[in-house]
């Protein structure tokens, strides 16, 4: 047996054709019983027997919500890097968003780059970013580096 001898697994069972005479086994009422709502061909989607439907009971969203659209119209969506990840660079290196993207620390620069304060920084670096957390600023300056908002 090899790959050239494989065939598609096709279902050979025929679908049941209802409503085709009495002898076929599913004729006349086609397995739906006698009369009633379930015997009819059309029941509205979401119809709950006269009960107030679920889509009408739930609250409706009004206006524009930045969270609901998830496209970030108002909120700035920054790409983030922790201070600890910057420790791989040598002292005196000028760190820019483009450099971090080339090094693979940031995949996509959304509305800019934000440096966060998780981790420790040993070398004095010149860091350029769009935003810094308070703890990141403190750690960069404590290591002897500079933080510049671009």
C-alpha cells in the first residue's frame, strides 16, 4: 500500500427522502406526526412559543464602545517590553522601537512602544519609547541610563 492507492472515504448511505408515498415508510406526514406547530414547515427562528425571546430580553448595546469593537479607536494599544528583556544589550546601546523589532522582542509596533518595569537592568542604556511605566523609568535611571519619550 502506498499514497497513490488511497481513495477518498465517501459515505455510501443514501439520505432518507421523506414524503414519498405510504410504502416508503416516511410518507404522508413524513415522520412529523399529526398537525401542530412541529408538523408545519415554517417556525420563525428564535420563536419561543409566545414567550419574550432571548434576543429581546438581553440588554442592547448603544453607542460606540472601544472595548466592544476591539479595534482601538480611542484607547492607545502599545506594544510592550519589560526592562528585564533589555538586559541582553550592551552598556551604552541606544534602544529604539525599530531595534527591538529587528531583534524580535516586538513583533508589531501598534500605536507605539511602552517599556514596563518587570525584571532588573544591569547596564546603562539609552532607551527611546513612546511611553514608560513609573517603575521602568526608575530602574533605567537607577542603572545609569536615560529614558527618552519619542
